C-alpha cells in the first residue's frame, strides 16, 4: 500500500516539477530562515541527506557552502530538475529517486545531518520508521532538522471565528489530517502539534535541540503586501519567539531540530 501511495505522490509532483521553484517563491523568506539555520549547524565538509529534496533548493544551498549533499525524492521529475540545476553550477551532488525504504541503501553513520523541508515528512506514512532510519544513517551527535506543515494556524482559525462559525473553527484547530490535491492526486498530510510530533515519533532516538514555529505574525495572504524589510524582521522575530508557547503552536509550519542520541 505505501509503495503504491509513494508512486502516486511521485507522479503527482512530476506534473509540477518544472514550475515548483516558482510556486515556492511566496515562502522564500521562510526558506531563507531555514538556510541560516543550516549554515550554523552544517560546516563545509559535512555530509548531509536531504529527504524529500524536491528540485534541490536546500541541497544546492548547502552544496554551495561546501557541504556534501545527497538528495532523495519520490518524483523523477523533481530529481531531473535538481540534477539540471546542479549541473549548470557544476556542483557535485548525489541525487536519487526514492522514498523511505530506499534509506536502507545507506550504511549506518553515513551522514552528519538529515534535513527535510516544506511538508515532505507530513506525507510519510510511518514517521516512527523514518525516525529509526534517520537515527541509523546519522553518526552519533548528528542532526535531524524537520520542517513540518502545522495544523491550521491561528489566523486561519480566527477567520472562522470572525464569521461566527465556532464549530468549524474548533474542527479546523483540532484537524489532524489534511488532503491536498496535487494535479488532481489527493496527497494525505498528517498534521500534529510540534511537541506531540517530537514525543510520539522522535524522542526515543533524538534530543530536542530547538523547536520553532513560523507563520504566526500575520495571515499568509498579507505576505505580498508586507514590505521586504518588515517581512525579514518578522521572520527573525518568529525565529526568536516561535520557540515559546503559545506562539510555537500558532504557526503554519514548525521546525524540529533534533540531535541523535548516542
């Protein structure tokens, strides 16, 4: 069942592979915040696995900094776009078509880091299995940085409240799964609160180094109207304040920065 699901997800993303980078532009400031964090924890020479790498936006950033990157994604179209970009920049990157079972091809302790951004982990049918494999392929003290799609954020819920739709607001806030149509293919996303995600799936193998929420300062639809300097300041404020309740539970996305237990 999971293999056929992975194949369907990969095929769906094939259709948008050529447009994916443009579609992701509205969230580039959030991605840049991720990059700043990657830059702090992965020095040149480290070997990092990008799981659900898409067109390689994060992997290419890391490779430009001298990090040795392996990218894996279920979509052949995404990997094709990734390799084309890497070849244009003459970056030596290992890019592979694959999903969770394909992590077994890597020897234990291969990587200093594993990263996965923009909801790739929300579509993994068995996060416990992913946590186990990430633990295995990481060296002791290695870092896993997961960037997850959160439950409907505070602004989305407030819209329902403002319209007097209280029961729908409650349902949205407690939503634990969301199906997103990608080129007509329904892709199920599991949505759990950040601390529950850590304690349920990752605590056994990883220490929590940092938890941070993004996207709680204003509604997403305001992004195109907010001046760039204010938006950048907002991302820095979220990076600082998003670690603490209630803000850590209010964003559209959250980060778990985890350290492999010895």
